[in-house]
């Protein structure tokens, strides 16, 4: 990670807020920190707290005023969608703690944990890799159905994710049971367009195909089983809307195949 970015964040945050970089994407740099932005520091706390700090650094190649406007818009958009989604019953997303749209910074709840036997952080991607020796395990099936349900709930409530990959699903244990959370709503939006939902499903299917290709057919079936269940529970209206989404999903898939054949 560029020293310049680290220095800029450290100055902005002041030395009272220690940060640990964990990822640098095209858009943002993600850190963990033990400091809550507005709650008093718990000196005696036995377990150390952990929060995510997502920072969108200024982009030198953009005109400064356009850069400021874009950073503000994207930070606000991600914060808004997270705040709205956490109000939806049954939907698992990280809680928004604070946001400073002018400095491109949001503080969110840290989710996930280390997988057993050094299998890394509990993203769905790592979980599926960890399970590759026993891919048809009931636990894998249950997790994938639950992930499908989360996406179904998101879509049923007229939102889409915009970047549904297996890295953007994080698993966290609750009473010994894995529960999936959707993260990274940087490209998320409120939408009634069936096209956006079809594209979300296609992006996820492709992500599963490319990173877990041996078992992708079964994995995608389990995901879709969970997804469809959400719509089935909504009686006639649900069935009609599901039919439209699945039809568009198939169309998006065909378009994708055609594009990859032509190159
Ligand atoms: N709430 C969270 N809890 C735990 N880890 C998180 C959380 N949010 C993000 N991360 C970690 O940081 C990584 C990057 O976060 P995120 O996807 O939000 O940023 P991004 O810049 O949009 O990334 P990319 O460009 O790679 O999509 C995630 O893949 C995940 O490992």
C-alpha cells in the first residue's frame, strides 16, 4: 500500500486511532481499527474491539473538484444503502457506525473470523476452498442456501448489490452456526429493474464457476434454492416476480456466453 495513502489517513485520523491495512481495491482502502469513533475507549475491556474503516483516497488523475464530488457521492451512497439495509428484517449486513462523506471515510462493524486450520478469513470464497475436500457436506449446502436467501431478500426488497462475488459474502458463527453477511455495497443501489437482479445473479454464478469450478453446478443450485425460497414465501406476487427475474437471468447469461464466444 502506498505510504502516501497511509500517511494521509493517519494525519486525518490523528495518532489516537491506530489502523491496520487489510485491503486495497480500485476504489477504497480498508483498515481495521480498535477505536470506536464516538464511544469512550474501553481501557479495561478484555476482548479487543475491532471495526472496519473504509477510506476512499483522493485520486490524483481526477480534477480536484470532480474528485471531491465523486468521493462524497460514493461514500454517501454506500453509507445510505448500508443504513437502509440494516433496517430490513432478516437481512445481514454490517452496521454502519459513522461516516464522514467529505473525507471519504466510513466506519462499519467488523464481521467474520479466522477459519479453522489456517484457512484464512471467513469469506465465502475461503470457506468453499476449505470445504473442497468434502464439498457435499450438509454444512456447505446449508451455508449456500442461506447465502441465496440473503440475496433473495435483498432483491425482494428492491435492492441490488452490484458486485456479488464470493469475497463479498462473509460468514460469522452464531451459536456454532455459520451465518452469511453481505458486504461491500460500494456499487449497491435501490432498484426495481429486473435487469439489475439478473446481472447480480449472473455475476455471482460466474464468480462461483471461476473460483470453485469443480463443484460449481451443485453450489449454484444450492444458492438458487435459497434465493427462490424467499420468493416462494411471497405467494402469487412472489412467484410472478421470481419468474421475471429468472427469465432475465437466463437472458443475461446468454448475452454473457455470446460475448465470451465472440471475444
Ligand atoms: N465489515 C467487514 N468486516 C470484515 N471484513 C471486511 C468488512 N468490510 C470489508 N472487509 C474486508 O475488506 C475487503 C475489502 O472491502 P470492500 O470489498 O468493502 O472494499 P473495496 O475497496 O470495494 O474492495 P474491492 O475493490 O476489492 O471490491 C473485503 O474483501 C473484506 O476482506
